[in-house]
C-alpha cells in the first residue's frame, strides 16, 4: 500500500520568483506554495503593490482569502471601498468585482490563498 499524502515542503524566500501582474500597474506576484510544489488543495501567493499602484476592476472564478502583510491601501469589493492595513484579513468571493489602489508613498503587500486549479480573470468596465 503506497502513501498518497503530500510530502512536506520548505521553500526559501530566495527561491520565490516575482513577476509583474499583466493588467495591473505596479503590482508583482510571487507564488509561495502551489500544486507545482505538491500542495493538493490551495496556493498561497504574495502580492506587492508599489506606491501609487493600481489594479483595475476585475473578477476571478475562484474565491480569494487575503491577509495584509504591510502598508495601507484601498481595496474595492463590489460597490464598497475599504482602507486596509497590516493585520487585516479579507474574503473576496468568486465572481465578485474587486480592485486595488495604493495611494500611499509606501509599498503594500498581502498574502492571497486560492484553491488550486484554473482561475479565469475578467477585467470589467465599471
């Protein structure tokens, strides 16, 4: 009988590559752990919002759980805007319009956990 449990992974910060996020001006993403690392259910990513960065209104097919690591920035969810800062947590349900705006002069960063699998991102007009 074989053991089908995932193997433990320790991924060092130096091994995480960050890349610019396509439609976002001043946002980068590093994938900390995902199915590529053997995680069976969830991926954890770290996003960095540069000072003055903005991310247009969009939807995702999967839910997002987020934890703000540093800085202060605005997150729009549906018709509301929220000022968030380090220590705050957010749930953005699947299919809900959301966006980001960093009006400060310091970068902000957050962790974002999502289910593994495909996620279609759709930019919205308003």
